[in-house]
C-alpha cells in the first residue's frame, strides 16, 4: 500500500514541477505515473553506468556532476515517454533538482511515519 502511495505522490510531484517550470510539459496524471516507472528503470539501469563512466569528473566536482547525470536521465525519459517534453538542458537540470528535493522531503516524511509505528 505504501508503494502505491509513494508512486502516486511521485507522479503528483512531477505534475507540480511541470506546472512550475515553463519549459516542462506533462500531459496528464497517467503520463506522470508512467514517467515514474521510466525514471525508476533508467535510474536502475543506465544511471549506474553513467556514474561509473564519469567517476573521475564526479570526484573532481565532489559529486556535483551527479546533478548533470540526473538531467541527462530526465532528457532520456523525455525521448522515451510521449506526453513528456523538456525544453532544453537547463529545464531538465532544474526539473531533476526540484524532483530530488521533493523526493527527499517525502522520504523523510515516510521514514518519520514508519518509526512512529514501532
């Protein structure tokens, strides 16, 4: 049940971010739900490979290059998902940055609720 709630909250956060950033278009809630799945698949398969290939520059930038990799993942998702459009690299960078912040906040909230049950 918590999985479905996290999935729906992630989709809602994608819709909110798309509303906030003028260069990002998400056509509907179902597109956002599908986009969450695609982000999960890309983060599980392609992101580790990109992190490994860019390890030297990631070390030199103290991990900040990971934000660029996140933007690349967002741009890849925009190529794969119809109904999701990004207006350029800066919009993808901003989208991924805000999405990471939203997901971190929700993760803290869910972790706080899990500890209160035990």
